[in-house]
C-alpha cells in the first residue's frame, strides 16, 4: 500500500476508476496528474508513543535519571507526538521513501471530556440531535441533563474509545427506551440523567401535561423522589408482552 501511495505522492499521471468498486474491473479510467496536488496524510499511529518514549527517555540510573512516564496518559502521549521525527515513523513501520515525501509532521491533541460533550451536542448531526429527532417522530421530547452528558463523556474517555465510543454508549442506554416509548400512552418527554447513564435505574418518562423536563429536574434537585412526582415513571421493558406479540404475529 505504501509503495502505491508513494507513486501517487511523487507526482505521476494516475489512472483512477471512473466508477468505484470491483464489480467492473475493466471499466473506464480517468487520468489525474498529481504533480500539483497537496497531500495531507493522517492516522492514529497507536503505539508510536512508546517508540518516542524509548528514544527520549532511555532507562538510566543516578541523580540525572529521568522518571518513568505513564504513556497511557493522553497528555503524555500528546507531548510525545509533538516530538515525533521521521526516524520514529520509520521505526513504526513506514518506508523511508514515503516518510521523506512529507516534510512537515504535525500532531493533534487527545480529546478531553469537554470536547466529547461538544461532539455530543454541537455538530449539525450530533448524537443528541439525532435522538431528539427520532423521539420527535413519535411526538415525544428528549431531554438529556448536563450531568448525563458529562457522565457519557466520562465513560467514553475512560474507555479510551474517543468520539466513536459515544454512539455505542448512548445506544446501550436508550435502546430499550426507543422500543418502549411508542407504546406508552400520554408520554410527552424522555428524561435522561446521570443515574440512568450509570445504570442505576432506567430513563424516566414524563406523562403529566403540566410537568416539563425543567420543572422535573428542579424537583429532583430539591430532593423530591420519582415516586412523589405525578406522571413520572421509569421505563419498563416487558419481555413477556413482547414474546406474546411475536407469537401472535407468527
């Protein structure tokens, strides 16, 4: 793969298939001259921080010895990647000819919990907006508290899965709710807080017409229990009824 990429980066006339895929290997090709194209390559390079660590902080003893660093810490990894040189990339497994075609090496910083929260909420097609739209298709509002978002971001950060791990976490939390809510009458809001994210209980359904998510959150902060709030109940996943529905459909 690297040799094929090297041919493109060096500046040649490359034959590119007109239609992607392997179903038509003898299809038409388009010739593209890559001489005046700026190439920017990127990757995760997982494990390269250990290579840089061995080069910069070699084991030693005595008064001038350097303390051992935790290479699993994303801040430490960021500092190591800032000091990456072509030699480290070659030792990582890149061929020297390919590395030599990229004169500038730049590293990016690891995602923080605050950044993960922004990814959950800020983009046009963020996860929170996707779930808000999906629940709205059934006329139901979705409300996730700030504590819930922080808890989801903390879980993704602890797992080291980055932004990709946010979807799996939210799907595990809301999977049952998305199946149950359309069949529960008078439900107008799904309320997700940090306790539901941690798995201590299920998300909460609000049914009373005068009970908004903001009012319910204020009552919880004042010490009111869920049982004392009229029209508030936990999501209940009745497996027996689902099995009966499947048997009747069969």
